[in-house]
C-alpha cells in the first residue's frame, strides 16, 4: 500500500469564479484508488460541514501526490 496526498479543487456558488482546495491523505494501491478515496472523503466533508451554499469539486483538476510506501497502515486512520 501507498500513502497519497489528494488535492481537490472546488468552487462555491456563493462566490462565482473563486477556487478553493482541500487536501486529504489516503492509503491506496494506486492513483485512481487514491482519487476515489479522496472524493469519498470530500463527500463526507460536505456532509459534516453543512453550509447554505454548494461546494462543487472540479474533478478534472484533482492532483494526487505519492507520499510514501506503507508496510502496515494504522487500521482506521485512512478509511
């Protein structure tokens, strides 16, 4: 397994044209799985962080960076 940093840019409908980003660390087999896990965490972030405006991810601009190989990951840290 590998640890990746997934950076997800997004816009909000309250400020048109302004981009924001949020990043998550995930453990995954490859870049595609890291993107999926990052988007899952983004969705959970939206559920937890309720706001009166929409946060819309810019999926074609997601960046994934390899951090390190993981021998035995902590079981619940990067679900």
